[in-house]
């Protein structure tokens, strides 16, 4: 929903490790915007 609304992400997930990290600590190719805390929680499962 946040994507469709044009919202910006302040939480980022890394594909390779499935960890939530700072945007600058993740290579662009494996960086995923996680728009909500709930989405970040689900990402780490």
C-alpha cells in the first residue's frame, strides 16, 4: 500500500542475509524497501 501511495521507506532488508539494516549498509542489488515495522518483522521470519 505504501508503494502505491508513493511513500518512502525508512526500513531496508537485505536479500542475502534476510536482515534489516541501514540503507547505506546494503548493496543496491540486494536492497529491499520495507515500508512498515510489520513488513520488517515478516521479512525476518
